[in-house]
């Protein structure tokens, strides 16, 4: 695959292009075979590789924890049980510190899912950039990105899902009237500035899912770009640079998964606050 690409720019563009299914310029529906066809597709298109890896790694997450729960023992725990218990305890500790002891059946499973799922999707960045795309090319697939968190559709999709939960709990806990009134009376509780308050609150509501999703996307996209640039170097230089960057990138992956989880907890905590602004 790489041998067919003539320039560094084409190589980078190829690795940053998703396997996309949608309406082609001629009006038919199918997979895009060029970058131009991908760009010409409108809103009704789907990144098949992003869906494949996000669903596959989500199933891997379920498999790991279901296997650990079914093999759990009260005696000497195995390595998998120890690992899963450490992750669960880490999540529970952060929930206690931020969310408190409010009764909520969803925040624990949601936070655990966010942490592990984001980590697994981002960890695919450690796979050599040409390895999986090479096998995909051998199978006739032209484009095949493997890091779902480098696709803003995935990161914003998760953050918008959290945003809808925040809206739901705001309305449920505060009531629709009190929640709606807060959009007009905060931060300046004077009738003449209700319009100004409403604009600020709406901007704040919209900014939360945008920053939540784009922060993860930006960090993972930058990390992937560095791996691609390293892959353009001579073979001896690749080994000299890719290993230390991969070790450092593990810290970035872990931090970004933690940040995405902790912001999810923070936003849900704010939504559960029944007091006035």
C-alpha cells in the first residue's frame, strides 16, 4: 500500500482518511475510493472503520469484565480479577470525591465504560501505523483508520450522549420550570438582563459537549499525526523515535481517558445540584 503512494503528503492524507460509506458524486451509494469522493459526501455518510473499531473494542470491554465477574472468587483472586477490581475501585473513588453519595444507578457503569472504552480505542494508536491498513489493503479496502478517537464523529458522539444525560437530569432534578428559569436569571438576576443571561447559558451548554469531545479528539489526532510522521523517516530512525514516543503516548492515552471520565462525572454532578445557581 505504502509503495503506491508517491509523496509524503499523499501518505499522510491516506492515513487520515476514513473508510466512508455514503452517497457518491454520481448519485449512487457506496464506499468512497478517493479522498475527493470522501470530501464530496454530505452529512448522510458513515465512517465504517470508526464504527467497526468502536463497537469491537466496546465488546472487548464487555468481554473482559464479564469474564472477570464470572470467574470472581472470594479466595485468592486471579490477575484479571485483580485488574478489574482495581479499575472499578478507582472509578468508585473518583465518583465519591466528585459526585458524592447521591443515589444514581447510571453514573458508576457510565463512568467505568467511558474510562475503559476511551482507553481501549485510543490504545490502538500504539499499533504500527501501516500494519492493519496494509492487511486491509490486501483485502481490497483502500482506507482503514484504526483509532476511533481520532475521528471527531466518535468523540463528539460520546460527549453529546453525556450532554443529553445532563439535560435529562437537570430537568428531572430541578424541574422544567426551575431549570428553564435558571437560563434567564443566572448570572445576573435582573429582568433587564434576562436576554443576556440566556445567551450566556446557551453558549455554556453548547460549549460543554464541544470542549468535552474536541479535547479528546485533538490530543489523539496530534498523537496519531506524530506516529505517521515518524513512519515517514528511515527505518533506523523510526525505531529510535517511535519507542520513546509510544511510551510517552501511553501516559497521554491514560490521562485523556481519565479526563473524559472525570468531566462526565463533573457534568452529571452539576446536573444533580438542585440548589439555585
